[in-house]
C-alpha cells in the first residue's frame, strides 16, 4: 500500500510539473524560414502561430502560387518545430515514459 501511495504522489507531482511546463511553452517561440528567409513563421510552444513575416521582395502578383507555397512551408516548419520543442520539454518530466496523449 505504501508503494501505491508513493506512486500516486509521484503522479500528482508529474501532473503539476507538466501543467507548469505547458504554461511555460505558451511563452516560448520557435521560428522557421522558407525561401532563403523570404517568409518566416513564428510558432508558440503550444502549437499556435505567433507571427508571420513576408519580405516585400517576394510579393509579386504574378507569382502568388510561389508565395503561398513559401507561407505554407514556413508555417508548417514552425509548427513542427514547436511540437518538437514541446515534446522535448515534456519529455524531461516524463523521463521517456510512453504515456498516451502526451505527444
């Protein structure tokens, strides 16, 4: 019974740490650029898009398809980087445990 209580305390501590880290991830950002820096997307650690910068040189009405591809690539890369950052930070808490729903 003592082992069970110890396990419950550890689980509660882990949950508290995970909540803290998830709160911190909202404040952390990652950037990803496409087209040699022509389009840069910034994502938060919680997986939301924080910003998008487009170099005015890439804005050409005749090449909208290219701009759309660059924006898509930059946003996709930033969101993937944010997901990797979150998994790394949360992994520090779970110490490699394979817990369903946590990344």
